[in-house]
C-alpha cells in the first residue's frame, strides 16, 4: 500500500496512493493526525509526504518520522518535499541586501512571496509552518528515527527552494 500524507482536497491527490489528511474534507481513505498513523507495523510500502512535515513542530516532526518508520515495510520508502531553510534564508538575505543597496521597494512582492515559504499559506488553521528544515537537520531526524539511507530526490539539492528527500527503512 502507498499512502499520501496530508493529501488535502481531491484536486491535489497523487494517483496510485491512499489519501490521508487531518481535516475531514471528504473522499479521503483516512482522516488521521500524522503523529499517530492508523496503520499496522510494516503495513505500508511507501509514504508520500509532500509539503506536510513543516506543518508540525520540531518535536512532533520526530514523532511523525518515527511513525512512518514503524508503519513502513523493510526497504519501504518515505518521500519528503518541504521548504529548504538553507536556500530560502539565503534568498531572503540576498533580496533584502538588494533592496537596501538600491533603496527601493521593487523586491517587496518577491520578499513577501518568499516569506510564505517560512510561515505557510495561513488560509486555514493547519496551513501554518511550524518548523522549517535544512537538509542536515532533516537527515539527522530521519537517521534518528531509524532510516538507513537518506538522499536527495533527482532534481533537488542544497540550492533548490524545496528539499526533495528519499529515505529508506
């Protein structure tokens, strides 16, 4: 079984996955908090966690990763996408330096959009970012949870706006 965590509404669902969200928004396979997954030990082949992990706090993120590890089969995969603190912080500083240097407001919208990566959309209660990862912190959390292989997904690295991480149990 493959499960998408934090699936949201049907318009954002990934085909081929069971869908889980904390909000009961209709049509979901599971309504559950990701800190307490409703699966048996070793029941899940793959978790997809795209833009969900940043919505729980630092200590809760550790619980989520441990829960994913518990539920995954041996050699099961956890795929994570989340905002990249390293890239976004550097980009923020660069934009602010340009703004101060030129004494202009021309980057204000770009800065505003970038800050959304830090704080989330905030259009409903659960859409707030509580913790933002860089690669090294996320890797440490994953290894602490028991994952043995942690690497970037193809097309992602330290210098991309989002982290794309593959973790193998």
